[in-house]
């Protein structure tokens, strides 16, 4: 909506950048941003009747190197559907950056923002526990390889950016026999957009960050998100004092 990320991507030398929004209000704003910042990128808008997940489905590509989804997961009606759509856009070996609120409770649950319990924003619906978010990512073929958190001022919640590698298959932990069986079931395959996932034909997109290296699991090689967001120190934003800084 603001055009910040596509401008930065284009300025840093990305050969092709696509941005999307579901609301028509952003068209003139993005045109002005492209003009005054002297950058070029594609901007796709879908009709208001389509939700965010459906807007991603309109992008008929499976070969993006990087997908950034910042501050969207708690606005969609179906978070897992949204993760499947992100994976469908990425080439295997690509990177997704997914930033969202997570809860540090030691369970596997999605909490609805009922009556504004977690925050008063009227379009924020979901707070996912870190353990479940970790599981959902590995189930949707997005392996969490790194993360960092921005302190929210409340111990039980954290705004977290998770860097994920797009992989060909689900990634269960050593003691989990259910995940692969579920992913192979016809209902799961029908919902997961698995037909969009292509075998890897190019090297992994290079990622050199190491915010959460000490929280890697020994069986999956991925970040244990619950441990990471609970134990790692928050990243401070420029000008931040007590309040969370997010995009």
C-alpha cells in the first residue's frame, strides 16, 4: 500500500519487481511514488470483492526469488490459505519474509482478537502462537531459517519477521508421523496448491543472516520459533523507545 518495499527492491537492483494490493485507493499513490522516486515496478490491483489470498492467486507465476509479506497474516480470514498462496508464488530455493504478530504461549493455538482483546485495530483478527506458526510454515513448505523480533512491550506477544526457504516437501520434526501423511491426503493436496510447486532448477537464493542461529532444531535444521521469540533479544528500531516499530 505504501510502496516502500518495492521501491527498495528496485533501487537495490532487482531485475523485476511486482507489488500487489486489493484496494483501488493505492493506484494514484503508487503512481506518484514511482514518479518521484524514479523507480519502475509492476503494481497489480484486484477488485475489492476479492480478498488478499485471492489477489495473490491472480499472479500466475511460480518463479519469484523473494516474496515479502509484511503485516498481512493477521488481516486475512484464513492464515494457512495465505501461506499456501505465498509458497505457490516462490520458486523452490527462494525466500519468503513473513512478518506478523505471534504469541509466546507454550501451546499450539490461533487466538481470535475477540472484542479487541489483543489490540483495538478493527481489521486485526488472528494471533498465532509461535509454536503453531512454526508448524504451519513447515507444513506449507516454508522452512524457517532465521527470524528476529521487535519488542512489543508485552512479554506474551511479539512482532516477528521470519525468513523462510521455499522447499519441495513438508518438513516434520523427528517424532511427527502425522504431517507427511496429512500432506499426502487428497484434501490437503487440493487445498495446498501443490500443483504450482516446481522442482528446484536453480541454486538457493543466497541468505546470509544469522539472527537466530543458536535456536536451530537438530532434526530439521530450521529455527525453533518458540525458543527464538521467547529467548532472543528484540531488535530496536531507529527512534524506538517503548513502543513497537513495524511496517
